[in-house]
């Protein structure tokens, strides 16, 4: 790979807690990735548009509000509309295991719970990009 992995870290909806997203963004930067952080209260459309403009490899959504079953499907829909078929959609937050399984079936990558070691997240992203993106 001749450029760093580009990751968009997003907070979607009315969720106003971004400490975890900032911790992940810093950890991914420390792992050698280029990170774009959207800030709070983004819409699925805004997230996908930024992902397209920034030519990211990964969209990581941090969600603590309980709206994950709405947010992720809307992002998937917008990604399909914009033909972002080779971009990983992943994320984490307060998401019950049953919902994680449903979201994975819909096409979302791994989802991480609070307290996950940040090396596990960066290793997952690196592995996915290596297998699925052509540089």
C-alpha cells in the first residue's frame, strides 16, 4: 500500500457523546492511519458525502444513542446510492449482540463494544483493507 489507510470516524444523529470516537480516532492515527472526524450530529447523507469526497477506505460510526438499527441501514442505503461498494462500514458503541448480528447480515463489518482494545480495532481495519481494497 502506497498511502495510509483513510478512515472516516462519524457521530450520527443526536448522540452528543464523542469521547469514545475521539479515543478511537487518536488510536487509529497512532496506528498510522489518516483519520477524518466528522464531529457531532451528522446525518447518514453527510457521512457518506464526506466519505466520497475524502476517498476513504473505512467509515467508522460511533453510536451510543440506541439508534443503530436506523443509522446503519440508512448509511448502507446511501453508500449503495453513491456506489461506495468497496468501503468498509464498521463501528461501535452500545449495541446489543442480537442487533450486531442483524447489522452484520445487512453488510456492516465488525462492531465493537465499549472497552475493546484499540489494537483489535486497528488490526481488523488493516486486515480488511489489505483483503478488499486495491492500491
